[in-house]
């Protein structure tokens, strides 16, 4: 009643199975589900929805809210988790955000994060965190695999901060020789070394009122780590060849693909610098973790290549998109962009086929290797389905075969969102639709 009064068209379902059937008939823009329900609970329903409709936002309501439930829900990709009694304003605001996720406008947000393309719930949660830290001046460490877009996130934080009108200065600590990196960061005086024909202010001074982004901070030489730590502590720099310090007014953002905690253990990275840089850590998910963004990013790259070359845009055949989705993308977004560039260069018609994509992709050594937790879950689900097939859905017989009690099996069925009723056929028959 509350949602209809707010102008929403509402389609109600009595349980998870009815909800899945309703979604198949007519896909909604957002799903609002209870957590505790008979049969399939809200998380199991979400898992079923996410497998078939990965971009459909799911909001879960519960009167039994707990931190553990909320963490489990949000980590698995649930859009939002709201406890009852629900405040009307909170419900409507959450629905509006979910609808923005589904709308074309949300694909390319305006303002501070306009360069980040996503439909991923994980990315939207990350951007919510980034929006919060952008408002303060704390140092932020952005972690994530190579090619995930760490500099884009750093730019977004800068644009969302009070320093947005100031300069954004990126520097790759692994791409500049050690002797030049010190000069780039701290500046130098004329004659300080061979080739220093004039004074150079350095990025910390030149970025006054803005943000310095230290990319690949984990590759910074130990000798420079000491000097950067001093800058963070004292907010002053001393140019190479100078005898006096200069005050600075900058925010420091840093990024790394390395495991800095492991680097602390082997001594290659200073512990005191790590804690100075890592006041807040934001972890960018890999492209594998946000696979729903692959078609979105691929199509965006196709448009950009066509615009740059002044040619007619090409498109991906549905099977070609499927091939992209099945690839593991060890190089993440950067690799996807390179593959799209290659596909466009070799395209002979307006549609890129699956065969062309297959030829353009390098050997996917990790495609058949899942994480241990994922492999265990697959085995458990497959084992449970086979048990139910053999026993025609008779839990007592299945429990006896498995050597477990019935309550254990019900937990497994619930955890994997398996529809028990579909197995209640003749023993050994394969159900028409596995749950």
C-alpha cells in the first residue's frame, strides 16, 4: 500500500517460488523480499535471481536483522538490507537508488564518478564508501589487481572532495627511476645534480590545494619510503639540493596491486608508512567479481573505438558476449579494452562473432580453476541434487544414503536454493528444471 501510494506498480508473490515464476513472466525493475520465509528464504531467492538476472537489484527486509545477516547479504551482492519496522523514507530512498541502478542514467553517473561505468552491486557499495571518504581529508589506500581502475577511483574521490577545484597529480612509483622519483615528488634546486638546469617545485608543492595520487606505492624504494613518511608526519618537504623545508597542503591517495601486509612481513615496505597511508582502505573488485559489467564495458569500448576512428560502430553477437562472460580476465578492465581494440581492428562486418572473440582471447589458464570455497559449494550442490534424484525427493532416504540427519540436508537444500518439490517424481528420473 505504501509503495502504490508513492506511485509504484507492485506485483506481489506469496513465496520465493511464486516470485521466480512472476519474474519469468514479467521482469520487474527491483525485487523487495523478506529474509525469513517458509521454504526458500530471502538469500536463497537472491541467489536464484542473481544466477538468471545478475543485474536485477534485490532488497531484503527482515525483522530479524543482525550484523551477520547484513554482512552476508551485502557481500553476496544483495543491493540493500533493511530491518523492520521500515521507515517509509528509508524504503523509498533505497528503492530510488535501486531503480537508478537499473536505469540507463546510472550506467554513467553524473558528477564525481562519471567516468566509472558499472551495474555491479559491489561497485555501487564501493562508490558509496568512496563518496563518504571523499568528504574528509584522510589518506586512502586503494587496493586491487592490476587493470581494475584504481586511478579512475582516485580521480572520483578527488572530484567528490572539497579539493575538487585543485589539481589531481598522479605518479606511478614503479615507472620512474629512483633518482628521478625523488625529484618528481619533492622537487629540486638548480644545480642539485647533472641536468638540473632550473628549480623544480615537485608534485607535493605543485599540487597545493589538490590531491597527489601515488600509484603502485608498494614498488617505492625503501629510501624514499622514509622521506614520504616524513612528509605525511610533518606536512613539509625538502627539495633535492635545498637546505630548508617548504609547507605543503595536499591530500595523499595511494594504490597498489601488491599484498602490502606480506611486504611488511618481508621488510620491503615500512610498517609506519603503511599505517599512515592506510587510514581507509578501499578494495576494487576484479572484473571476475563484477562480471555483470563486462557487456556494459565492452559496448562502451566499442563505441569509443568507433568514435576515435570515425567509423561505423560494430556490435557483439549474443554468443560473443557469452564468450566474454566465460573468460576469467586476469588483466581485468585493461585487458578487456585491449581485446575490444583488437576485435574492432580485425572486424570484417558489423557483427563480431563468438569465433572472432575466441581467437582474440589468450589461453585462459584459470578458466577451469575455481576458488576452493566455490568448488566446495558446486560439489555440495551437485551432490545434493543427485541424492534427491536417486530418492525422488525423499529426505529420509537421502539422509540415510548421505549418513547425515534430515536437518543437515534441509540446511544444504536451503543454502543452495534447491526446489525440493521438483524431485518428487520417479526415483532416478532427471527433473525438468534443476533448482
